[in-house]
């Protein structure tokens, strides 16, 4: 089983976003997808299936790829997951697209030219969804969130 690849079910979209922010390869199951399909995808893609849905554990194939969490809130679920797997919330921060999970790259000049003039830091770009990322107040808030998750994991 891949230690750091995840598939979060639709209940854990918020947790998936934190995992992506930390740099973990994290897919999100399609809303309304049947449990059997979600389990099959996790196993086929060598991902941990992260869920609160105890019913999904009934699928025989789920056993080797399932992480059944108890916590509902994304931050509490993140702490529980980190405790179970020893996750590092500073793994590779802000190296994946928060929307589509693609690894970020340095943008080509034509793409970089679209950034606001007041952007001071380095730019990162998602070649899949064409989104630009840079250090700003949102990133600083997310860094503080990753720090809280890291501190909570240390306390656990």
C-alpha cells in the first residue's frame, strides 16, 4: 500500500484539501459514487481510502486499503489520520494543486505574465487546470493551519 497516496470520500473533501496543501497525492471520490467503485478505485490506484462510512468496510476488497476515521471535522480527522500513519504536515507544502491534485510547476513566461503586478514571491502553476499560485495572505493562513495540524499531531 502506498504510504502517502490517498483517496478521500465525499465526506472528507476538506481533509483532502489539507492533505494536498501538505503535498500529499490526494484524490477525491466523485459525489454519489457507489461504495464498490470508490473501493475499487482506491485499490487500483494504490491509495489509502479515507472515510467515516462504516458501511464501506463491508466490501471485502476494502480491507487492505481502508482507513476508517471517527472524526467529522477536517482538522480533527487530520489529527486522527496523522496519528494513525505518522503523517508529516510539512511533507512538501504547496506543491500540489488544491483543486485538481496535479503537481505544481514553474509557469512558462506567458502564463507568469498573467499574475498580478504586486506579486512578490515565486509563482507556481498547475498545468492541468491552468491556475496560478503565489504566496499571499491565503497561503499564510494555510501555513498556520498546517502548523496547527503538525502541533496537534505532536501532542497526540
